């Protein structure tokens, strides 16, 4: 981890967390041996912001040249995880992993179907510990009728005018969240906020759209670039270099619009003196392919889709730095609970990242196995920059590919047919099989629960999810 700044320059938190007190001891003493002073566990608020379809590499704190000052502020005043991958590349499965700490193979939701009722979620655990819980979402696969099984005390899904279901931006979701903050009681809160700004169609508010798109004279109408007619644009010649640039710029504009809304929300939290007692988590459920690989959208296993931002800002805004160790979405539940001093439920598949926050080198092995899955498509990485991608047919891997991401970050060169590539692929596949065998019994126990009602098929089709079925709890 590279410290970004002098921790002594940070604001003083109202209630110094034991975890970060330990970090301060580490900084001063230069050693990990001293114990943090005994303190009661912090009853911080938790704000989880999930910006749907937001690529990590389109945020300036991850190196993008276009500014995203609000997320940058969170990173500057907290910790940025450089190498975070999503457990899935579509909305519902990924969010279920974020909120349960379970892989897709265990929670069994591989597509955008309604959520099965899980044995526990971050909302149920915090609710039972005395936190007030609420979810404000941008509709889509996270519509209220689907996520009301996740245990939030309050669920509100933004619903726009009839026939205009795709404008679920952060600006439109946040007023309800602010209202809820003002009306809630005195207990600490867990607030989950989700919005769709960077999801297609790429058509932000005019203030952000004009600078990005004013140069383009057609023929493409970006407002039509979503839903079932989206993909053929790449095949019929409509989508050339100008269109690729247009889409990229409009996507950035969507991210910028969401960042501006987030910045205003952080100001609102500050005005209410809430930021000083709130652990803020910023992430995305998956990224987006913007014309590379002959594709637009998400739902495959490309790095543009899998690499997501993960930023934590602790109360007081003490700068922590950048963590380079490999992390993934299932780590969020144990990390948040650990930061709050709460017990992590049995069976959580992620690991507690707080040792990394405290600067404990080696707390997460560099070669840890990380598995992502969307429907029957699986991506596996195990350190060393290599990633295997394969499709499951009747639960068995077929059509495998192997990429060396260190040498070929654009995933242009499938090495699975070379001797070295085949060896690396086989090793990853063997590790995945071992992992599957070791988790199979617990997977089956977790999934022994009924599914709920059918999804809103028309709405899912408008989002480009036509024809999605479910994993149905089986690999
Ligand atoms: Zn999504």
C-alpha cells in the first residue's frame, strides 16, 4: 500500500475507530506489533453507493484524464482498492454478491431475475444489530418489487414517467434518500443508494451532454443505443470511429453527471453533520464495453466489465492510501462488518479487507482465486495476470480462453492454444474445480430457498436484458 498523504492532516473523527487507531499506531511506530487501545465498537452509519455500469478506469482517481472530483475526494480521504473485480457483469447477480458476500455459484442468481430471498444480507445483519436500513435504487433489475426480499427496512425504487423508464440517474434517486435521512430516528443507518447514469442509453443531462456530443452530426442517435436493437449497430457498419468516440465521450459525461450528483450529496451529508460518523463505500456492479471486442454493453467477461471501482472513506476522512492487493465484491460484507466491530456471519465467502486498510502486508494472498460469473460464462484469475474464461454446458467447462493481462491488457490474444497458455489455463481450471468441490455443500445449503415472482419482462427488455433466464441455482 502506498500512503497518499500525511494521516495527521485528516479531520478528527468523532469516534475514532479501533481499526484506524491501529493504523495510526502502525504509522507512528513503524511496526504492527502494538495493539489498538480498547474501545467500544463504532456505531458508524454506512452509506453504500453503487453506480451501475461504472468502469473503474473512467474515474480520475483510477487514472482517467477526465475529472471525477467527488469520487476522487472519497479516495483521497480514504482508501482506494486498485484491483477490484466484480462477481458478475450484470446488475442483479452482482448486487446480490455485494450485499451477501456470496459468489454467484452459491446465491444462484446468474441473470437479471428477481432476487431469491437470501439467508442474510448486509441489511439484515445490520438491521438486527440496531441499524436503520434503507435502499434507494434506480429501478431496473433493482426495482423495489425485486429487492424487497433483501431485508431493508425501507425500499424505494425511482419510477419515472410512463414509457420513459431509462432515466434513473443519481440526481433523481437522491432526493428520496435525503428525505429519508431527515425523517429517520436516532439509530445509526445503513443507506444503500444505486443509480443508472452510465448505463445505456448514454444520454446525460444537457449540461454534460453538449460538450461531449456537439461535434457529432450523425447518423447515430445515442438515445436509441440500448435494448434489444443495440448490438446490431456494430455489425451493420453504423458504428465507426466517430461513433466509438461519441459513445466514449457520452459515457464519460454520464459518469461526470453522476459524480456531480454524488458531490452534492456529500455536501448534504456534511451539512447534517453525518459524514463525520459515516463509512462511505463507493463501487459499481460492473463496467461497460464501449466498442472494443466488437461489442457494446456488458454481460461477458472482459476487463472493461469486470474491473470496478472500490473506495472506502472512513469517518473523519483520514487518508489511508491505495491498496494494490487483489480484492473482489464478496469482500465488502466482511469488511464493513469488521470495520463496525460486528461478527461476520458463517459462510461469507469474501475476506475482511481491514487488515489491508491497516497496512498489514500479505493479509490477502496475491494469488488468491477470484471467480466471476454471468449466466453460464465464468472468468477465473489466480494472480500472475492470467485469466481463464470458459462457458459451462451442463455444468462442465467448454470453449476455454486464456489471456495474459499483464502482457495483453486489451485481451486480444487468446493463448489457450499455445503450450504455455494451455498449461496456465489448465492450472486455473484445476483451482476452480477444487474451489467448486470445496464449496458445493455450502452452496446447496444456501440455495435451498424458493424463488419469488416473475420479473417485469418489458422493463428488462428495454434495458437490453431480453431473453435472460436464470442460473437456477446450478452450475
Ligand atoms: Zn448493472
